[in-house]
């Protein structure tokens, strides 16, 4: 993730950046998203899953800070992991916490690498852009989860998944200005009220 974010925003580095991003995406696709479901997969993939999730989160953070057009696709990847506890070998609650890590200014041990001195490019209003991109996606995924749970008559896994979507949304609130929050206030409020009624 640090290599991804350390590329200066120069046209000459675009091709190199795209190649590195493609390698990371391919690794995650093969190691996480394309793994078969079931107990056998859980036994073999549970250990590396946290590292893979960390790679996904930090890559998405790098893309957000750079203002990359690839960001929406990586938000989708992270949302796909919110489906419940143990989905694809990743705890959905841990994936939800990733939304806070993407918008936070650092976690102490890693924040020192994200500085102008380390050639990091910070796109203006990148936190606001990430929030405005992710909220509609989270709301849509939450509603789809509710529909699926209702039709199947299964409440356990669906309830856990819905909690993850709410958590992913609420984790972001303290990191965005109130003026931006107001743009999505109606949607956020409706989602929280809908959750209380379910």
C-alpha cells in the first residue's frame, strides 16, 4: 500500500502505478475473492485473511488519497466483504472498521509513512469524495441484504450483515465535515430508522 501511495502524481508514473495496482488486484482476486466457500476454505484461508483485508483497505486508502478513478471499484470490493462473519474468510465487522481506517489520518505506526516528505500525494477533499461515493453503495447493499433475508426467512446471518453495513457507515461520520454529512443526512437517517424497525 505504501508503494502505491508513494507514486508522485506525474504522468510519467501512471503506467507504473497501473501495473502495480493490477498486480495487487490480481493477488487479492486469486487469494481472497475467488476462493471456494465452505469449511475447507475457512480452515486454509482464515490465517492469511486479515493480511489480505489489510492490503485491500490500504490500497483503497491510497486510491482515495490520490483521487484515483479506480476508487469506486475498490469500495465495491470492501463492501463485498461485509456480508457476514466469516464471509470469504474475512470477518465482516473487521471489514467495516476498514472504512474508518481509510478516512482516518493514521494509526500511529503507519501514519508516518503518509507524508509529503515520503512523496505522498493528497488529493483535496479526498475524505469527502470517499464518503459520498460509499454511502449510496452501502445503503443499496444494506437494502439488498434486507430483501434477501426476508425472502429466505433467515435472520441470523442477515442480521449480522446488516450490522456490518451500519457500522461501515457510522465509522465514517466523525471523519467528514458536517457540511458534507448534511448532503447524505436524509439517507443516513432513513437507513438507521429502517434498521430499528426491522
